[in-house]
C-alpha cells in the first residue's frame, strides 16, 4: 500500500514538473516575441522624413531626370541589410506620386533599386 501511495505521489509530482516546464517555455516564447515585428533584422522600419531622406529624394530626382519639383516626401522607411535600404514616396508638383527605393552600401555608395509611378 505504501508503495502505491509513493508511486501516486511521484506521478503527480512528475506531471506538475512537466506542466511547469511547458508553462515556463511558453512564458519564454512570449517574452522573446514581444516587439519582434518592429525589431526584426531585415524588416522595414518607418522613419521620419529627415535630411537623409531629403538628400536621397534629390538624388533620385537627378538620376531619374525628373523634371517636376518635389512637393512632398512621405511614408519613409528603412531596412538594415549589408548596408541600408531606404524607401519613400515623392509627390511632385505636377501631381504624380512616385515610390522610390535606394540602397546605400557600407561605403555610402547609392543605387536606385526601385522607382515606380504609383499615381498621377
């Protein structure tokens, strides 16, 4: 009889240990996933339109021989890669809206990787 009681106690203890382990693993997953969508390596991050974005917009305008002046720059974002990608929308004085993406490598060399009209 004592052996059965000891065996039952051991089983209950083992079940509780397994449950505690699963709960701890779920807590760890929950803690490590908080904010990961925003801080994901290689993910796009929204940023303010700053002097870097304005300079890149000017670079795109010159390289793509855009005649109309830039009226506004919006929806700026950046992505860290081996270097940095910048993406933004340019609204021109003529009403056209263009999406531009520029890659800046670690040597600060720029290249336009995407430039498309999204509205006229």
